[in-house]
C-alpha cells in the first residue's frame, strides 16, 4: 500500500473520520494497517504503518497514551486512529496537544464502522490504484513498441520518447553537451557531478527525483538519458520501461535513424551543407552561415573526404555513424578539426588542408579502417578531393569524390583510400576510343610484346613498378624483392627494347599513358 494519510482520509468509510491533530503530517505515507491488540504493540510497529485502536490499553493512563504516541512517531508510523464510543467518548485534550507538537496524525474514527470496514475500504482503493497503474504501464509499453516498430516518425526522437513515457527528459552526449532538454532545469543542475560513471543512478534534481541512465552501444557509453519528475514509490514498477526507452534511443542512434549526439552548431552547419549540395542554397550563402556559426572551415583551403560502406542500405547509416565516431576519436583527426555529415552518398567530411603533411589525412583514414576491420563482410572505401580555396569549390570537390567512388574499376588492387589526383588523368581519358588505346599501347611496347609471354609479364611488371616509384631504382628493387643490379639491368634492357630514354619526361609520360590504357582495357 502506498497512500498518504490525506489520501486515505478521502476514501470511504475512512472519509467519515476526522483528523483532529498533526495536520502537518498528513503527507506521511501509509504502507500497511495494524490493529492494536497487545500491550507491547509499539514494539512491533514498522515504519509506514497506521495503527488502529479502541484505546482499551491506554484508556486509564494518559501517560501510557503519550508514551505510545511518542514511540509511534519515533518508529516512523504514519498515524494513530482511535475509535470512540466504547472506552473513550472523546480523545483527551492532552493527547491532541502532544500529537500536534509532534506533527503526528491523530485520527478520530467513527463508532459505526468496524476496523475491517476501514481496512477493506483502503485495500479496495489500493487495488484499484494498482490496477490503474498496471493499465497505464501496459499502455506505455504498447506505445513504446509501436514507436520502436515505426520507421517514419512525424515527431523527433526525443520529443516522441518524452511523450510516450509521460516524463520530461534530457539527453547529454558523452562530452557533457546537452543535446535535448524539455525539463524546467537549465544546464547547471543537470550536470552536477560531471563526468559520471556509466551506470544507472537515481538523482536529486532541484526538489524532485530523477533517473539517469547511460546510453550504451556495446561496451561504450555514448551519452546519458535523464528522466524527471519520478515518483520514487513508482520507480520499481516503471524502471524497466525507463531502461527500455534508453535502449531504444541507443538503437535508433546506432542504426542511423538519428544523428543527434553532436553539438547543435555542427548539426546546423551539416544540414546547411546538405542543402547547398542539393541546390537549396548557394555556396555564398553557405559561407555566410558558416561565418555566423563561427565555423572557419570554408574561410581557408579545404578538402572533402567521402566514405562509403559496402553494407546493405538498411544497416549502412549505422555503420557510417560508427565510422564517424572512429574518425572523431582519432587524435590526428581531432587536431584537424573536421566536420562530419551523413549524406545519401556516405559520410562526408570537410577538413582544412594540411600543407606540411598532405598525406596525413589518407594515413588517418587507413588507420581508422584498420581499427574497425571488415564491416558486415565489406570494407569501407574513401575518396579525397583536390584542395579548394573558395567556398564555391565545395560542389566541385563533392563531384570529384563521387566520381572516384563511382569508378572503383580504376582503383588499384586492395586499395581502400584514393585521392582524386590519382584518378584525375584516368577519368579524363576514359572517353578515348578503345581502338585508339590499343593502337597506342601496341605502338609503344613494340618489340617487347613479341617475346616469350613469361618474359613480357616480368619486364612489364618491372617497368610499371619503376614508373610507380618515380624512376627510383632502389625503391623498384625493394618492391620487386630483387637486387639493385638486376633492376638496373632490366630497366636498361627495357630502354633498348622500347627505344626510349627513361630519363626524359616525354618518354616517361608516354609509358605512363600506356599503363593507364592497359588497365582501362583490362577492366573492359
């Protein structure tokens, strides 16, 4: 039973009783009812019990009556009900004064109702209350299930969750940023004790009680959900529902239905970038928004990184958010201060250009891929744009990275990250007719192609590695696992067979074109 004295006095037939003293204690909680039937009843009273008596054991001694009152108050009893008409016609004034001093509820019970009548009335009311509570919780559970199964929501995630659970909520990200808050409290009382341990905890916020739950993805805590205006007595009943709500929010974030645990400014800028790329606003307007939000990315040279996964469309959004999280956790990525946006084509990242270490970005992306491993059986791939110096270049950069990802046939074997400049010439040459490519290759490889197939393969591979290493013999020998002298001999022999001077730019360029055309012909 969980009724206050005030609530109990509104339930028939206890509603016929009178609270004659201790009105300030009317909010004491009644957990059970006991009837005085032994001299040592006070020794058995528990916290929260209301004692009903005919005053038989105290009718002859006000001292005993006063001692009983004090003992009940000390033990945390909720009140004392005395039935008049049998042993007392009225409650002694001294006892009323004593109860008033203690703020202990003293109730005058009507003679015409038995104790069982009073108790049955309270138990019936408690049964009705519990049944109503159960129905309310079942209805919340039903709404929670409907919400979980709904793919298209008309309301944002957090608003919907607050409405379903019928409690104000706040959502805090892992860095202590308030992402959502529809409670009456501002930031200061919400973040008391930050940083928190990643575990469930009942907390006092202002004058009320709240429940703080971690939002988990596997073993990692990605944020916290706080429920406000919690009834401590109802918490055992509602706690499982609260936990389910937190798990549901974590699932929606992990599955990519929501990209919400990031600062508001970045989220606003991300939405404006999407609008710009879709033609909703101009690049100039985007630059103005960035300046207003104090985001300096477009005010200096920048480049784009577009990452995609080979997972199914259903799980792709979640995997992209995992990638985003991996990028943001990398120490070098944090120094670069990039912004990451999930778009239809994949995960779009905007970075300032690092002129001193231009290869840093590619290295970091590869490290993140290596740390994540295969994603649902498929590896992620990423493309980096050329450097852009004006905000208007963002659309051009976006087209560059899309072209790279749309033409994986031009990538090297097992290559996961490419720069647009690696494919730029190939993409320009893709409209050259096949016959012209074949004729150019045959004309420049001349006598070499007429030799034994095994010899041709070995020499062509040597030449390709030599060109890929910018004509460095030592690097070529190292990559081919041969002696430097062997590599030198092969290059000299190739110069003789092909009638070229590999120290001349013009000859090197022609041979590079040969290998580009051969790759393009092989893929056809």
